[in-house]
C-alpha cells in the first residue's frame, strides 16, 4: 500500500464518507495528480511491471513531466484508516490514469487490493469528461482533440470499463504491432452526443 498526506487538496470528510470509512469498500476520491504524487505513481507503476519480461518502468522524471504537462492525470484515493489514532488527513493512492505526450490515454492502473471497487471506472469517467471539455475548447479554437487509448487483447476488465464510458474499438480487425506481446487494439472516444444518446 502507498500512503500519502494530501497537503494542498484535502477534501471535506462528510458523514457519509466517515460511515463508509469503517467498511471494506470506500467511495473513491478522484483528484488531479500533483508533483507530490509522482513518487507514489512511479512506485506503483514500477511495482506492477517488475514481474514482466518486458520492463516498462517509468523514471521519476518522466512521471513528473507527464503529471506536469498532461491535462488528464488523475488519482483515485481512499482515506487511510489503518491507524485509528491518526486523523483523516492521510489517504491511500489506489490507482491513477495519465495521458502520454502524444495525447493517448494510458497508464490506467489500480492496485490489486482495490480492484473491482469502482476506481478504474471513476478514473476513466473523470478523464472522459475532461476530454469532452477539451474537445469543446478545441472546437472553438479550430484545433483537433480526440480521445485515443490502446488496450491489450484479452484485457476484458479494461474493455468493459472503456465501453461503459462510450469508447469503442476503432477497428476490431486491426492490430498495433507490438512484437512478441499480445496485440493492442486502438480504442476511440465517440462524440458526447453519441454517448449520451446511447
């Protein structure tokens, strides 16, 4: 588990939040990541990839840069209630999502013990909403802004989360070249009016 103290963006802890604080499942708190979160993001990302034969670890400088430059960089947190003597100023980073320099949404990760609790859905929902806002701004400024993500074949959990938020496979028959690894499929975000109509 990775724990941190949120100094800049401490949320108000509501009665509902405190009631949920005693249960096994807490509602995730989603907020924009800051430079202060970069070491936690890097540690979780590197821990996840350390067992892989293809090491995709991220240097701290790269994580810092992505957080600083990306408009889509959110973390999912819950109150750290492991120490009953501690007040509610400490939170656990359960997962995160970042946008790469080329605009692709990636690094969607949730720690294993917090999976199937709504963290990935909440992170992607926040990111999708931010992308729609960027599209509106881009339209008024005559710039292009689109949502693109790549999902590894066989990752049914990610596909379900993305589908729920209005993302679709661009072409199910086309695969991105990925060497010996399983193929990645390109997913795109539909227009907001298409999503709300469905």
